[in-house]
């Protein structure tokens, strides 16, 4: 099989057998990127020279019998992860000139394992968005239909993996930004349990919700990468000190007897009928593998979007206050005084969606409204987390749709924030409750991919990965490649 069509696991085996070198692999993917990226705009930065140097080092390491678990394997980083010596923009004009003096923990871990970084992927500005249209660097296009969005905010990562630029890319998920783009591009997207993967060096949007994860084409590859990325980091105060299991060890185990929760509210209003049908077909496949379905209730599900849009902006208004034109980032020219410097630097550096969130956040945190909005949202957040807790008393996994519709056209929702926000109706709950969740390709509607959403209990990544893997053993949706990128 041609190199670009292979998964991370297949490429690892090829490197190990000596079928090709990491330099050859890296060169061939860089050529694909050079030939096709104009159609997608998936990158903010392509790191060709650094990638080839890293690939050469990986080949040397292999020749001398050393090298980590990902030795010589190409990946892409979302441009939200700080990379030493390489521009990290977070999709914003504010950081267009920012060169980080250090690596994020995730970047460090993957590099230590031998991964070769091909570039930094385009994303919604500060990860705020569901379509990649809020990026300062312009929208990313969906490889399945160039007029459609690849989802967001990790749209450059999802488009790259779908277009076979790389077998895997990192992403971050605050309300759905790994799973929603994975669903819309026919890729696998895994958001781990909050605290499982370090947030150090990952530019903060909403700290109590942000979590790093991966976009791949198989659950097996996601398991492999999670094994490298997961673990305690003393530099992240919310990192959890729990042993990291071998996610690959149990991935081949049967799901016979697995209790799969079907949420009553998921198939109500708002879900595209054909998407719902594909998801139901996928659940039938799980049943055919011996899983049993149990109906569960998430009575506060419809409160998750409004709750998120109080909590996330509140945290973002606090996190983004550091971009003041003084220490780093964009600085306005010729300020009259300090206030003018702050105002114009922020006014010029941030885009509309980011400003909207900062203003909403400052409002809900203000003295007169704190109790009415922020505190109320925190209470509802607890109710939503409790709903999941009750559900997981009776089931091992919750299965449903990742998104209400397949990919939508670029431009269709960008001027209507509420419709855009509703895209994350099925994904946000897992962030509010801190649960691990993933999207797995489960079919097509009008030639556009659809995803199956699997949510697990805290630290039950093994269970959802096994469920995803067993499903992918029975289906081949994830091997479909968009026509223009074969
Ligand atoms: N689409 C959601 C938002 O706009 C989620 C973004 C994310 O997960 N980073 O905030």
C-alpha cells in the first residue's frame, strides 16, 4: 500500500522491517503537502527542514538499535501547542510573531518517542469555533468537499489526517474541538479524561475544560499515541497522578457483554435523520459483537450548551488577559499611553469571536452578575456531571451521534453564533463532566462522513478505545479516502 494511505501502526511495522526509511516517508508526505495544501489551507507553518533532520536522526537511532515507540513516524501539531524555536500562533494575529522558548509537555513527549513533526496545523483563533473560520490565517477546507468546513477548532489537524498528509495529528478539545472535526472529516478523534494528558505549554482557552488528544484514522493509532502522551506532569497543577495503562494491551479484547448506553434525548429533535440512521446502524454493529444496549437518561443535556457558553467565556476572559501587548504577542504601534497600548494591542490582535467571548466572560464574572450567571452555570455543570455519573452506574460506554449534521458549507453559520454553538450539543457534556470520549467514522450522508460518539467513565479510555477498535475491525469507513487526495 502507498505510504500515505497507511496508518501509524502500519508505517511503524514498515519502518521496522526496513521497507523504507523515515527520511523517505517524510519526504513523500512533505511532497504531498506541497502539492495539495493550497486546496485545504491546513497549515500555519510547515516544518520541512526540521522534519527531515528529525527523520534522519530517527533512521540513525534505528540503525543503532535505539529509538522510542514512535521512532521516525510523522505527525502534525495543532498550532496551540508551544514548540521551541518554531512559531506558535494559536490561529491568532495576536501571536503571529510568537516564538515559544519552550516545548509543551505533549510536544516533548512525542519528540522523545521519536515522532517527526511535519508542521503546525491551522485552527480556530484560540480554539474558539466549530468551523475553522475564526482563524486569522483563513478557513481550512474539508477534503471531502472543499466548499465545506472540516470542523473546528482542530480543523487543520482533521483535514490533514483525512487528506493523508500524516497518519496522526494532535488536537485540543474544550467543548468538542477534537471529536467534531473528526466526525466531519471521517477520522478518529480522542479526547482523554480531564487531567490525563498534560496541559503545560498548551495555550489556555478554558482551563477547566481544555484537554489535549489526537486525531488519527484508527482507534489503534489513537491508543498508541495516548500511551505516549498520558501521564502525570508536575508542571500542570490539574494533571492527575495515576498509572498509565497499556492501551494497546486490551484493545483486541472482545466487547461481548459490554453495556452500551443509548441516551433517550440524543435522538430527539435537532439530529439529522440520516445521521441518526448511520449511528443506529453502528450501534447495531456493536450489538452484533455481543454488546447489550441500555437506555439511559441525561435529563440536563439541553442545558450543556448554555452552561458551556457561560463557563468557557468566563475562563477565556481571564486566560486571555495576559495578551496585553507588553510581554509578548502583538503590540500596537506608537501608543499614546499605557491604556492606549492595551486597548489598541488587544483591539487589533483579537478577532471578532474572541472579542465576543471575552466580553461575555467579563460580563458573567462581573460583580452584579456573578451569582446569576457564573455561579448558576457552575451548579448546572455539577448536575450534568451527576447525570453522567448516574448513567455510568448502569453502562460502560455511552454511544450516540458526535454531531447533529454532516459537514456544513463554509460561510453558512459563521454569522450566526448560536447555530454554530449548537454543533457541539453532543460533545460538550463530556468536557463539562471531564469524561473521556471519542468519535469514530460510521458512514456517510450525501458523500460526507458521519461519526459515532463513544463516551466513557473517568479514566475508562481503554474501554472506549476497545469499543472503537472492535467496531473498526467490522467496518471500513475509516479507510475511505477523499477522491481528490487518493
Ligand atoms: N466549538 C466550541 C467553541 O467554540 C468548542 C471549541 C473547543 O473545543 N476548543 O468553544
